[in-house]
C-alpha cells in the first residue's frame, strides 16, 4: 500500500510538471476549437499550445490527465476559497467537478463538435479546508451519444477520502 507522503509527493510533482508547460490563461479561438477532436484539443491545452482556461487560474486548479472518457483536475483549496462560515465555498466544489465532467465528455467528441452543461447535480459529502491539501476531481463518461452526454465525477484527497460526487447531462452540438 502506498503511503500518504508518497502520494502527496507524486501529486505535487505532477501538478508542478503541468503548471510548467501550461500557456498563459486566455480564450481559445473558435477556429482552434473546431480544428481538433475533443481529446486533441485538451492535449493542446495540456501541452501549452493553446491558452489555459482562465477559470483554472482564478480558482488555482490545473488539468492533470486526459484520455478519452476520463479527465482529472487538481487543486489545493485555501482561504481565498472560503465562504463566510469558514469552509471552502460550494462553488469551488461545483466548478472543479463541472470542469472534470464537461472535459470528460469533450474528450470523446469528434472534430467540429462541442458541448454545454444542461444539468449539474452535486452532492457535498464533507467540508474542505486549507488543511486538506491537494484534491482531485476525476470525471468519467457514462454515456455519450450524438445529442447528449452523461458523466460522473468525484473529488478525493491524497488518502482517497471523498469530498463530493457529481453527475452532469450535457448537450452535444455541431460547432458553428
């Protein structure tokens, strides 16, 4: 069994590696979006060829892994993410999960096809604080058809403790 310190070191190393190659935040052009399949598009962001999404910088999370049907994001909650009650705001959970869910669906789409979230259902299982350390949201597709995609995601810490679970339904459409 891998111990906590080994997992923490691996997660920190993976995050540093990703951060070193990400491009500055920005918005990708519609032409760049339409030029690649979903997984190719995500890989181009991961490789620093396209701008990283500004939301990642705003909330301090990065993509860690992507393969067709599965995407992982990692972030470390801190006090800037707190709500007035002294815990990490539910919006942090939702944004991290929505990113993993949507990108899992995007990773399966062919060139010229996009998606948007129609429904997001989130269950917060336990609170997050700045003492938890890094957490990962892993999104996996359940079904992706020609018009609708469904995915699920969970947020876990380095010990495998679950903090939230979510599902999404996304509309799939040809890009204009």
